C-alpha cells in the first residue's frame, strides 16, 4: 500500500499497536513490525498522526523491547539501548528529531540551539527556531525521541504535545535543574 505523507510518497506496511500503562497515563505504541513508528500519550496533541487507519493490535518483538525501555526509564534509570526507530516524516523533521536523540538524559537544549545545529549541518546562515518548534511538536515517537528536553531560550517550558505537566514531571524525573525554567503563561507551543 502507498500513501502520501508531507509530500513524500512511501510504501506503508501493515501497522501494529499496543498499549503501555505509564506513571503519566496510557501510552499507545505503533510499529510497522520492523521498528517503532509511534509512541504517544493517549489523547496528546497530534495523537497517532502517523498511524494508518488500518492497523492491528498485536504484541510483537519491537513492543517488548520498547516496553523494556519504558520500564527502565520510568524506574529512574537510563536505558542502555534505543529500540529500532522508523521516523515517518520529512527530511527536515528527521534532522530535528535526530538532534533531539542526541540530548542526554537529564539535560535540555533550546529550540534556538537546535536551529543553529541544523543550519550548520545544512550549510545555512541561520534556521528558524519556530520551524524547529513545529518539528519538535510533531514528534511521533515521544520519550524515546526526547522532545520534553527541548525548552525555550528564555527557559520557558513550552511546546510539549503531551502537556506541560507531563513535561515538568519528565524533566524532574530525569533530575534536570529546574531553576531558570518556568511554566508559560499562555499556550504550550514555542
């Protein structure tokens, strides 16, 4: 089966889903059997935006690996591995998501820092932090691609599709120094 996603024609394999109960609520996992394609808090903004309408609930190997990763993470430890990922997105989003994958457990990076890094990689003079914010906000593999570790340049805890309360919980869970970080007064987007 083929479908168009963000202007990219791709072959779509059968997708599978399963659920995981986290300390922050239910999580839906998605896979094409080869790799993890989605990890969303149920009901979050852009929930299941890369999941095909036709999918099957089924326990498969990648879900066991992902649940092991989540168990380790929520126990307060750093998982020593990353499940195989298939990022269904544009090249730009993939570049942003790969930068997010490099943010260590317990640390944060700003939208602006990501923009500078992407601009440098692409040989550009500058990159829009707002464009980076859009890519961060549409991350379809939350937690493992740690978009919760991205903050505003001024310390604003903005832009988490799962909600600001979850973002704060996750950062505190990782031991991030919260001084200098604050809850935005309006909205949750950068």
